[in-house]
């Protein structure tokens, strides 16, 4: 069984639920690879080889201790069912089209690990926000961006099927962490020139909710323009 565990939904994050409601320690019990964000949107979460890293708005990358919390994250115990190597240049759009052709299905989730060399990598990190929280789209319009050339590292990505748009990002949602663990974040753009690729086809999707979070449980959430806001922020 290849399970993808997700705490909270992307729709709830987009609507402004930024309070951390699950600890990193608890999250890592559910999987050793994944992505997400931090309490109060304080940077990007990258989980790789069972360790959790936070890409911060100042460009710093730190190892998390376990007591930090997340409002939204998805992880899996990564068990790839196919691997392949590429040795040619791809832009991000070209790569996504190529990769879609490699997935076993576009009707289920897939988790992708891309370990390789990139001519350039362009990332962003959402900055920490304080209450009263804005909608995610407002926070994302002030995000610092970072670029590196000729960088090696790993992309952790999740492909979400169209049917689940709003619960997740339909299509590819990917984070990057450099080989030296000094650079990372949510991927905006890159050009890949060599990579070893592993893909896990997900058989079970586990959606977890923050039922002990009073604000979330009592809220009437405004999901108007949700898909438009997701597409702009991504």
C-alpha cells in the first residue's frame, strides 16, 4: 500500500487557516518524504529521508527539531514503483508534459523525487504573517524569491488529479532542497539537464483534519474564487 497522508486541505490554507495544528514529530510518523508550510506561513517545508527542513524567508534553510507545527502538509513513506534517468535539457513546462506521460495514471496521486542537476533553480518562500490573517493569495504577493545557477539537489513533488482541485493543487506541486542543504523552497521555475527520477503511484489518500483546532472547526469558510487564487499563488 502506497499511502499519501495530508494534514488539512490546500483550500483551508488558501482561506487563511495558518495556525499550526500538527507537530513535525507527529507528521514524520506518517511519512519520510513530503512538502508543506509552517505555522503562520513561516517558510516552506521539505521532508526528505525522514528529516524535515524549513526554507525561511531570509533564504536560510534549517533542520526542524520536531516540536514545530504545520497548518498544511502532505507526506508519504516513499516506495517508488518506477525509476528512470534523463540526460537532456528540459524547461519546467516541457518537463511537466514529459513527466505526465511517464505517470501510470493522471487519475490518482503520484509522488515524485527528482535528484539531479539544474542549469538554474528559481524558488519562493512565503513570509511569516501575523493575525488577523489575510487570505493566502495576499500573503503570496509579498513573497521573497531566490535563484541559483548550476545547482544540484532534490525536488520532492506531488501530482494531484483534477478531481481533487482545492483539496490539493491539481497538477504538480514541488519543493526543492539543494545537495548542500543550504538552499530550497517552493519551485517557481527551473531548467533541468540531468536527473534520476523515482515515482510512487499512490493507492491510498488519507485526508486528516485538525479537529482539535477550535477556530477551524467553528469557522464558516469562504471558498469563493478558490481555484483562481490557487493558480495565481502557485
